[in-house]
C-alpha cells in the first residue's frame, strides 16, 4: 500500500509493509509508530482505553483493533503498547469458608440466596451477583477471590440465561480460571416450578443445542431444549427465598 511505504516504520512494525491492511488500519498504525518513536522508552503501563485515547485519539479504538489481524501473532501486542485490558469487578460477598463461588444472574435471587446461606453456607464461600451479561467480562475477576476452587452458576432458563454462563466459562478457561458450571439442583428446582413465560424468540434446533449443552445434565438439557424451541422461559425468581429455605438440598452437590 502506497501510504505504508511513505512511513519510516519502527523495527517492531516492519511487518506492516508485508501485511494486507485497510487504509484506516495503516493510519492507526502510523500513529502507533509515532508513539513508539516518541515514547518508546517510557516505562509506564496504563489501562487499554487510557492508552487508546493517548495514542489513537479515541478510547475505544484499540478495542476495535484487538479483533483484527493487526493483533495477529508476530504483529502488534499489548506489551509493545505497555497496556492491558481491565475487567469489571464481580460484586460478591463472603458467606463462608468453602471452596464454591455461587454466581447468581439477577439481584433479587442473589439477595435471597445470600439470606438463605446466612449462618449455614455449606460449601459456599462466596456469593456473587453476575449482573446479567456483565458476568461474561467480570468472570475474569474470579481470580481475585481467595479460596475459590469451583464456580457454580444459576440464572434464568432462557437464551441469554444460558449464553451468559457458557461464554463466561469459555473466557474462564482461556484465563486459566475454574470453569463455570451449573448449580444443577437449583436448575432442577427452577424446572420443577410452575412459572412459565411465553413471548420469547423461537430458536432453531442448532441454536438450542449450542446453548443447552452447558447444562451438562441430560434431563435439564432436554427441558431447556423444549423451552427454547417453544419460545418459553422460566425466570430464576421462581426459586424464591421461601423455596430456598424450605428445602436446602440444593446445597448438597455444589
């Protein structure tokens, strides 16, 4: 590309001359090149969006570049930019000394489970509020909690309620953290409730299969598959504080 050949690239960016890049990517890398030239000897390490604003003029520019071939192997790295991706905190409370972190999708159920565990937490050491889809990112904060060996999750039985922990588990594995696995007995209690809500998108067999597999239990998978294929959901609030305190067997297999 003509623009690339007009730039005196730093040795770490010499690959730009051989790469297939868009005009916009070359322009952004030119700014990176200037920064490396002028600030390359600095030692400060700052969060990604702070560095992105400094180097590229927009706090989210590096977020977008991270998903492109600009950050492919042997190309640009976060280390070269002396930056790192932060992750949101995982709101949690310690309820005991056990090895289990129990993550709950919605705030009301989080409070009910926290209350039910007060004084008798069983294997649960921490309870966390996943805050819906935020858990897909905040799962990286699991490593900040002491003594966590297992991460169990309980959420709604619907498409997003299954997609969130599935994606969070994949992230956890990449980050060398414990897998996110289902709190099976809580889901069994949920399936056994009479709460059903229609009006959900009807998923295909393939879409449903890709979500229910996270449940890792054939009976639960079958129930969830039927719900997704029928456009029906079960909100986790059906497992109320009354249910949680009346029958505490849901703690047994966490």
